[in-house]
C-alpha cells in the first residue's frame, strides 16, 4: 500500500462500519465485507501506524496448523489452508495477485511423559474426525523419518504433513488492504480516542478521532490487537486481553539438516522450524507478565539460558549455530483461555470483537474475517459456527477449552 496516499481525514462523516485497527484481522474483515455481494455498506478502517512496524502482524512467524483439541479450531485452520492454497482464486482470479505457497513440513508435537502422550492421542482422534492428516508416531518412527532428532526422552510425537507449516501471510495482508481500498474501503492514518453511545447505552453512535473529527457509525469492529482493551474501554467494556512478549530467533547451522525441520514443539515449550536456508526458534519467557504496549526490548539471556539449550538438546547439530537475527513481538493474549473473542457485546450490541487471538491470528484470519463479515451482513454466521468464541463466555468467566495452546 502506498502510505503517502493514505489520508488522515475520513472522506465522509458517517460510515456503516468503522474498524478500529487495520492490521491482519482488521483488513481481513474489511476485505471479506467487500467480497460479500450482499454487503453494500461503507467501511472505514482507522489505523494509527500505516507502517505496521510494531503490530503483531509484522512480527508474526506466519504458521498454520490443524493440531488443535477443539473441532472448530481444526475447521478454522482447514479453511485457512484452503484459502492460502487458492488465494488468487479467492481474490477473483486477479493476475496481479501472486500464488501463495503453503510449505507443509507440519507441526511435530513431542511428548516426554504419558499424560501428555495421552492428550496428543485424544486430540488426534478429534483432528481425524475433521479430516486432518495427523498421525501419532513412536519415538522410533520419528527417528527413522527425522534422524537428526534426539529421541532419548520422548515417548511419542504427533505430526501432520497435510496443510500444516509455513505460509507467506504478509502477501495475504498486503492484498487484502490493496483490494479492499480498490473496492471502496477508506483507510485513514488516525486514532480513535473516544466513542459515544446512545442514551440507553446499547449502541455506539459515533467515534471521535485524535484529529478531532466525529464519525457516525452503524457498527464498530474492535480489531486493535494487543491494545484491544484500550478500545473496548471507550464504551466501558473490560476484556481480558493484554500484550505478552514472544521471542523469535533466526539462526544458521554449521551443519545444516538434510531435510526440512518440522515446526517442532519441544516439551520445554521452545519451538523451532525450517526457515528457508536458515532456522527459526522461539518461545515465551519463563516469567510471562503483561508488558507495556510499546515495550519491545529483548531480554538476551532468554536465548542463552532457554532457547539454545533446548534446541541443541533436541537437535544435536544445533550445538554449532550462528544467530543471525532476533526480534520481540506481542501476542494479543486472552488471559481467560487463549482463544479469540468474536462477535457482539451482550449489551452494546453494535460493538463487535475480533480480539484475543493469543498467537493464532494469522492462521485464523481468513475464517474469522469471513465469519465477521457474515455477522455484519446477515446477523449470523453462515459457513462456520463461530459462536463458541462469543463474548458471553467472557462475561460468565467460562473458558473455551483448547488443550493445544503454544
């Protein structure tokens, strides 16, 4: 997107839908609205930083998996994989749109105890019932397929080579923005600083921009990433979403592996995978508090004391490596259950959540954008029933159970 062409001022004083946040999820909602032939409303996307430099979108690892314990999460990712593999077709066959490759080297969950092994086996049954290609492998079977692993402390693994791995999510993001704008969505570089409700408090009537304009709205979509609660507080709503640091490291191996490294979830919680000619590793800090929204400072001891020891233990060839890059990103972390909050508030009926993805946002963005567009157009979900992610569970302090959280 040509940043210089993005105005700070809205084109009109009233929109049917105002989306607060223009990164991956906000742009997905915007694009799916424009792609829905039954939606004919006006859309404004308000994004404070058109470079997106510090968004979760810009600092993602861009992976997709079907290895979840809840069937709806499996189906969400299955649609995501279908969308990625057929991206140009979904974008109307536009020849400008590149083909997007999904590198299906799979996720490899490793269990070092019977309790977790039992969980992986239970999850595999659910995944298989949804048509996923997950297989439970013994340590010996994993060692035969991937000789570079140290399997001495592993009981079993869970692996799926079909539609699991890495994809170029930034291509989706870029084209969603571009196509949405070409189809009439207004993007502005600004910030929503206040919202006004009607006298009953049941609807948002307008949003106020940092530059002073007041914009009337039919619906507000909160797509503010880790800052989601700052947006919801403008209408007096608390949601359990906070920024949590996640560390990513890119490294080269002195002796590269002779085949792709699956996205491996080590029992320590450290993850690693092939990344082109390099490798990527990462994970949360052991002490994982909420952080300031602008805090992207790296704790370099995490690499030395947690990440490197774990990957060198699991893949002995990673004893001799060279770190080439690293960064910190923020999860929009839902402290209740690490799953999305999607759909309307229970009393402020035109305030819509697309929040709290806790690291699943890229892979879930096609299904969640499509579902939100259906909700805004028809008042209901029509493809996948995404109601389990509704706000009611937040109000009732009722977690959505998903055992496969990374």
